[in-house]
C-alpha cells in the first residue's frame, strides 16, 4: 500500500514496516526484546494454544520451584482439550511422557497427532495447586478452523 492511501476500513496504513518487507522497522521506540511466541497452528487439532512460562506468571500464581512447562493461554470452547479439563492458565509439563519445556517442545510433541489419537497430558493446575494427568482424545472429525464458514459435510 502506498503512503497516503487508506485501507478498506478507512484507516491510514500501518507504519513501521519496511517497504517490500514484512519485518517491522526497528526504532528507538520499538520493543526489541523477545516477546513470548505462542504455539503454532498444530495445537488447533487439540483446541488449545500455549506460550512460554514467565516470571510474571510464576509470581502471580505462586508456581512452586521446579515446575517447568508451557502455559495454556487459549482453549477453544468446543475442543478435545476442554473435554479433558485443560483450562487457560494450566501449565503443561509433559505430553505422552515427554517433557515440555518450551513452545518448540510442545509443537514437536503434538506434530504427529492425528484425528482419532489419544494423548496423555501431565498438567499443573495452579488454581488448585495440583498436578493431574489428562487424557486428550483428538476428534475423528475436527471442527472447522476459526473463520472457516463452510458447514460440515453431510453423511448419507
């Protein structure tokens, strides 16, 4: 979009992006420190997204020393994760007996998941100061992704 033009919403274009690039331009006012990167789209089969655990979360929820994992920051309303009682704010410690210490570990653990699979999640629930094993069964016919308006196919 050229300078001076407005978008379809009538708002001026977003600035701070180099022309011909999707990388934001760096300036003294931009935050250059690494911000938490949420999990990739692979979590969509499970209906959840995670982010790294940080010092603020640990302090706010009084997470005990030794708890290492990723924080659930979104759970879809109709999802295998919700059915397994995994909630926003839970800390995923392990998936199928593999330690999850980062978003990359999480993405690797859920990458092979396919509809019909069953996965074991070892989760710390700070709201009740408890560790729990949850079984997540991935739906054989997953719900359409957000923004997908196509109705499900009818079966004869």
